[in-house]
C-alpha cells in the first residue's frame, strides 16, 4: 500500500497541473520524484495523485519520465484515452521537446545522434543503458539554443523512446548532461562540480486530439533549479 501524500506535497502537485479536462491531466513533473512506486519507493507521483481527489482514483500514466527529469507528463483519466495515447506513442506521432544543459561546446554540425541502445538491469534493479550494435534503433535530433563558458543549452527531439535515450546519446556525443552522475565521467563532472541535479527538462509535448483532430500542445516552465543554473551560467 502506498504512503499517503503530506499536505505540502499535495499543494506542490496541485500547483504542477498545467491542464485538465474529462480525459486528461497534464502536469509539470517536479525533478526528483519517481513517476510510480517500486524498488523501495513507497509513493510515486501517480500513487500520490490518485489519493488527492476521488475522481482521480483511476489515473494512469500515458508515458514516463526519469525520476530526475522535470517537465510535461501526460496522465489519463480513463482507459479509452490511455489506449489512444499508447497507440500514438507507438506510431511516433507524439512530438516531445526537451531542454538539456550539457558539458562543453556542442558543435552546430552535430544535429543528430543515431546509434542503437541496449538496456541492462543490475542486480540492484538499477538500469544502465549503453550504445551497442545489438541494441534497439535509437535516434535523437539536437539543436543548439545557447552557449556558455563551460556548457551548452540544447534542444533534444527524440524520434524513438528508449530508456535514458537523450542522456546516453549526449554521453556518446562527448557532451553528457550536466548533473547526470550515471552517465558523466568524473573528469567532466568537475567542470561544474556544484551542480548535483540532472539538467534535463521535458519542455513541450504535442499530439492530435482524437475527437476533434486538433493538435494539442502543452509547455512546462523550467524547473526552478534548472532556471537558477541558467541564470548563473549567463
């Protein structure tokens, strides 16, 4: 049985809601929260949201974000809409935009990383992903947004949805994401040693609404820690 969310957590989660209708809840997921319980986590975001309001008791995740990734997260209120969105993700018709602060000078010419990824699970349950020719096809497009002395702000548009895809593709390109302890070498981490949080944010998500055929698009404000870092780097 999941833990009960405290008063402050409930306030924070309610504040994170970007959009709500009869079928869908869109939230700006805070960094540092697992989307669901398991592996020692007694209360994930989905379990917490189900307890906030009676009408949210049957909420289901349409997709997932890593614990330390912030930004747009789609949560469905009924199985019909959930099935529709799962089909859209499978058909690759859902567009996702991410912002990432990466180590070093990301060159303009590096606009795509297309390498297969293989997922491994350690005995501890921790997932580690690496570039491997026996892995699954994985492609991410990149665009430079702004450069700083020791880092670059890039936009990442994943065309596939593999575990840790953007993080590993940035590592493979030689520019791991700032604050990514799992995929950043110690030498790289020392360039910005004060940053302890993953600087990856799901800034925008778009898909076609099934009844009207209208393109729905949602944007999430930057996580406060990431916004503060960008101000510091500037």
